[in-house]
C-alpha cells in the first residue's frame, strides 16, 4: 500500500511539485486498510485476474472510499523497487518464482516503510545538492 503526497491529481496539475511515494509496513492494520484490501480482492475476483501483476488506484475522502483504476501490469515510478526495499526481498524474483513454480519463498516481511521522491527540477536534471549517496 503506497500513499502519494500530494495526491496524484494535485501533482499533475502543478508540475513543479516533486511528489513523494511512501509505502507502509502496516498493511495488516484492518481498522485503516481493511476496506481497501477487501475491495481489492473483490476487484481481482470480478476481473478474473490470476497471474498478472496489477496495481490499483484509490481515493479516500470524507464521503467514502472510491476505486479509481486498475492496471493489469506492475505499477510505475519504481514501486516494485520500493516494495523490495521495504520487504528486504526482490519482488521481481518472487513474482517470477510464483509464475514459474506456483509458489513464493514466503510472506513479505513488511519490516520497513520506504519512500521515493520523484524529482522534477526545472532544468530537467536532478540537483546534485538534493541527492545523497548511500
């Protein structure tokens, strides 16, 4: 589960914003994510999705949870790399293992939360002052 700051629509309206994508390790918190997990499972069943990687986009507001779209492909913006880092695994390898052998090494660890900042400098190149080495 990844949160976008600001919202996707806001970031698209204001191209100077460098959006942030933060994945949580608290996906099992049913009081907050339960409705999203349940609706996601219903969408996958309704569409008959079996082995395709997917990503879904949702909007939550004061009126209720809204389903926006589903992509029957991996998510963009380095999301699988983000999930790999947060779960201390290689999501690409795990997906291949599931497709080829019908199983994965085990459940994701959910040990960490992780984030990405999508830099959009006006020059078209990242500002070296904003980048840090690991």
